[in-house]
């Protein structure tokens, strides 16, 4: 369905809820995919969202819950009793069920586990035993394995008896007698090779298995680099214990992208557009407070040059130019470095080369724009001295912005701090302070 059709359905649902036409709302949702219902839920204020959630068919509640953001999911779960939660959990694949359980209170998770069959409970507990942000936390243990010493005809007969295959099965996994990973048998080779051929003769070993504790960022990178649909997950003994599939990686990439955007504004945890007012205010207050401290620091720097500003009023007019230009230049470098870190492109060996590159870029831009502002200041105020001061201060701040834009995320990553979350605030402080000190300091010395 196109984006416009989805938007129209969301609008129609919102109108139905507003008008109290609940039967019409149910009919609209019958033609919608669970992901589209999730979008409709997230687009509604909290009070109307609860009404719409009560109208969702119980047979798709589990799938809808997995499509909404975690914060929205938590609010919806609070409306459900245990029987509804249990029914919703039965609709989910094991990997989705693991994600679902991790977003529930511990008691509810324990109750859900207690209500499962022994085999399903053991498999779920296996996934839950690994960190959520690892290959083990992403994997599904519902896999099909074959031995290398059997023929393709045996494999085909086994699949027919099985009756179905897990979603996103584009290959079968080849293991030895002890369950150790040996390679993969693609469905293409299975269907196009002679039925009497041994599995070992057509099996491939092109996919490097993921260790169960591989970070999820490396998992997504592997899928991107090698165009994978699924990948095997092994333990310390190279035993095959599960697989990661493309649907989970797509969700992971989307979450990482949203996280990066939200982190720039200090909103990394605010997934719900219609989050309660007090909850949102509390989260945003922290970063407003941090920014207030940086603003007060810049104001204190300005106060140190009060005498100079009183004597040369023109400086007050031009004072914001240097910090603003430095902030933009620094944010460009900061964004480039954070992206490079996320892609694994930046390490200790190439940091110095990147630093020299960014300094060179800052120097070229600094000289070019310093000449522009110098000429502009001369024609506006008729002062060569102030134009030169502004130009030199701009060059100095762009050079410092380049250095700060690279070193801040590198140092933050080294100390375990998310640079996407705090890098912008620190960078703004550096460029504001350096820019003001350079401009007003040079003016004090020369004027």
C-alpha cells in the first residue's frame, strides 16, 4: 500500500474515533496490515489511542504490539489483562516474543513463561539469556539443519514431512554429528541439483557465522556488506544455536536511525509523539539545563570584555557571527565522525589523518569566509581593523571547531559516552567560548 493510502486510512480512523463511529473503525482496520494499525495508534493522542486499541482484533494484537515503539507498547500493555497478553504472545515468532518479554515487567514475563509449554519456555529462556543488543538477543532458534552425508532427496522428503518452513528461510544450515556449524545449503542448490547428490557436495561456506555475543551494530553491518537474508549464530564451541533474519535487522537499522536523530536533541528515549506532558517535560528539562549552563558560560565570557564592548558598539553587533559559523563547521565534522564511528570506519590508526584533513578543510573555509566577512564589515561599518579582527577570529574558531568536532566524539566513545547524545552540547560550548574569546580578545588587544 502506498504512503498516501496509509495516510488516508489513518485520517479515516482518526475521524471515526472522534465521531464515535467504532463499527466503521473496525471495518477500516480489517483491511490494514498490523504495521499500518501501529502507525495509526502512534498518530493518536493517548486518550483516543486507548479507544482504538480496544477495537483492534485480538488475533493481530501481538503483531501490532511489535510494530509500535517500546514506550507506546508499554502504555498499551497496561490496558491488557494477563489472558490478553498470553494470547498476544502466542501470535509471535520466538525472536519477537523475546523482544516483547523484555519490554514487560518481570512479574508478567515470569507469568508468561510459566504458562508456556516446556519446549517453548526453554527456547525462549535461551534467547532471553543473551544481551538484547547482541546476535543472541536478535536470533530465532527455529532453524532447519541437515547433515552433509545425506542426499538432497532425503532433505526434500524431510521438508515435505515437515510441512512448512520458518519465515525468511533462504538456506538450510549444514552441521556435523555434534551440531557444529559447517556451512549452508541454499534453496536454489537444493532445487536445481540432482536428487542423488550429497549435501556436502553442493553445500557452501560463504557466510561467516555470527558469534552469539556479536554486538547488534556488527550484525547489521554484516547484513549490509554481504546482502544477507539470514545468518547463522554459533556459540563458543561453534555449535549452531540459531539464526538472525533480515526482518529483525531492518527493525534494528530503523531504530538506530531514529535513535541518532532523537539523540541530537537529547530525546533518545522519547519514542512516543504523544507521550504524557510531565514525562516529556522531565526528560527535556535535563538537556535544557545543560544548555543553560553553556549559555551562562558564554555570557560570562562576554562579561569579561564589557569595557571593550562599551567602547566599540560595533563589536556587539558582529559578536554572534564567529560562534555561529564555528558551531556549523564543528557540527559538520561531528556528524561525519559519528557516522564513521557507527560504520566502523574510524580507528586509532586513521584518526590523525582524519584530524589533518578536517583542519585543512577548516583552514580553507576559514580563509575564504574570513575574506568575505572582512570585506563585508569594511563596506558596512567602514572599519578595516574590525573587519580584520572578525576575519582572523573566524579562522581561529573554524580551526578549533574542526579539532573539537573530531576529538569530542572520539574521546566520548573512549569513555563509554554516546557522542550522538552529548556531543552537540559539548561542541556548542567549545565553539561559543573559543569564538567569543578570539573575537573579543583580539578586539581588546588591537582596539
